[in-house]
C-alpha cells in the first residue's frame, strides 16, 4: 500500500509538469507519465491489471474545451497485444484536463470500439458533434474514459488469426483493469479524488462482470470501481426465462463447435463480422436502391426478390434477430434499432435513429473479433460453469442497470442481483408492451437515437452525480 500511494504522489509531480503548452514534447511527456503509472501500479493489482507500457499518447480537440486523449498500450508480447485507452474531458488549457469529481470508464461490446460506440458523433456528417454519450458526459463535466479491446485494432488485411486463441473474457477483463489503473492513477495525479464508475454495454457488460469478480478478491482499498452501470446484457437468466437460457445453450454449442475445429476469429454473425457490417453500411450509403450483393433472392419471403441495399441495412438493424439465423437471438425480437413496418410487415424505416447515421455507424465496425470470448459468454448465459462469477457476491458497489425494451431489456435485470449490492436501480427504456418488443427501443438506440440524450444519457448522468 505504501508503494501504491507513493506512486500517486510521484505522478502528481509528473502531471503538473506535463504539457501546459502545445509543444511537440507534450505527447511524449504524457506517454512517459502514463507508462510510469502502469508499470508502478500493476504490482499492487496483480491478477487484475497487467504490466503495460504506453507506445503512443495523443490529444485531439473535439469541440469547445473538450479534448480526446488516446493512449496506445502494449499489454502482452504479441504484435496484436495492444489496447487503446481513451479519455474525453474538459480542459483548463491544452494538455491540462480540468478537474472532475465524477468519472466513467466505458467498455464497448461486439463489433464497435470506443469511438464508434460512445463517440460516434465526432466526425459524423449526420448528427451534431455532441450527440454521443461520451461527448455529452464530458460536456457535462464528467471525466470520460474507455477502452478498445485488443481485436478492435487488428488490421483488415490480417489472414492468420492464431494469435486470438488465448484471448477470452478474462483477457479483456484484465485489460479493463489496466485501463482503470491508468485512469484512476492519472486522475489522482491531477488532483481528482472522486468516484470512478464502470459503464459497460452489451458483451462488454460480461467483460465488466468478469472484471468485478476478479477485483472482488482484492482488499477494498485496492478496488478501482465505485459504481457499476451494466447496459442491456444478461450474464445469467432468471428461472422464468428458461427459453432464453436454452437459446444461449444452442448458440454456445454451435460456436464452441466452430472453436473446437480450430477457428479463433468471428462472432454471432460468423467470420469477419465487422467486414459484413461495413459492406452493409457502404452499399446502403452509396447505392441505396441497387440490389444487394450480400443477400440472395427471396431472402425475406417467396416472391420478394432481391432486396435493395437500403432494405438490407434497415432489416439488419431493425430485425437483427433474422440476421443471426440460424442462431437464436439473445431475446425475442432482438434488434439494434427500432423500425417501422411497411406493407410487407418487415421494417421499412427506422423509428428513433436516422438512416444515414445507421449507414455511417455500420461502416465504423471493427473488422474482426476473437471467437473465444463469444463462446465463453454464451456458456455463462447458458448456465454452465465459468471462472468469472465466483466472487460476485463480494461486489457491493451501487448499480444502475440500463436496458432497451427491444434489446435485452428486462432479461438483464436478474444479472444485477448476482452481485452483493443493495443499492440497485433499473431503467428499461421502452414505449411498448413486452408483447411488442420487436418494435420497441433497440439495443443501439440507447446510444444513437435522436432522443437518447433525454431518455438514456441524462438519467445516467443524474445517477453518476448522485453516487
């Protein structure tokens, strides 16, 4: 413990001397101070965070006094054993983050990394620059952090994925611990002693549960998370949702067979899932009325012919359960974005999120994903024994579960009860009864919908400020 607090004191001096101008040396100073934080602090968090070094650090002005920092971290011996930790924060001056009493560390799910999932408005041609949860929270004075998991940075031209064989939920959980270590240490070095909340969406929530399970073995003074916000995901199903557990078991059986055959890359959409999403978005954006080269004739029913690129994108987003076939979806009627049916009964337009934003969003998907974490996630949801929940009852931080009525929604409420927390709040964003969940607020609408600021992000902000 003494070395831990000595590290904080030393880093305070580092941060005060690090970058009060826009000189080229500022990024190098930031890189060096980040590496010092990681190397010195990892020993105190053995098994929860890994020893890492910072390869690169950079800063980009986003808008007004909000800046986006990136730290590229080396977290293992392999070429692809790297993650990027992000920070979106108000500044007092370039390279000098303003103090913030509240911080949130964001963990993404499948397909989209931090910037696409949580900062998608920055650089968008279709929405205001502050219309994303990362930008919104930072503008409201929250210190926003997050991570790109290792597979986000794997280049498109990669053909050998054997390096992914050892990547699993535990790997990503440990990387989250490394990112949290960097965030908490640099915050303390800058004079911030407020709470750190962990917000994790979709499969990222499973990574976060795994991280909290690991952290729970540490003495309380060494734990890094003060509040937990799991978003639209279930790690275990309540007894009344036995069908959804069975669906998870079926997905696990199919994906495990693929893994046992030696496949190390892929996800619920098959191999290279992000490239499929990129093509869906690109064709819809550039040739919306042309026949889709990705789907066969009559895929939506006898006599329907070849769908257009626009229709392929809309149905993929608003009837995502169909895109997963023959695998069963996470929940009945599961979808990314709510749609409005046309005369055929299929989604003909989007209800909450603008179509151009969908096309842009799809094109920002990361090309690849490690299959092992998906297999383990499905085993967990199936009720099989996994090494990620033995200590969850020791986790007693406040919890806010956020779900989407047309995503995982109410099916994720039970997972929060696996923790030892007594301060647990649930917010399921819905407009329709559960019988119509196929048309309700979607899994990605939580971050992309035109109304998400008021319906989702503001309640999260209010909870963060209260905890």
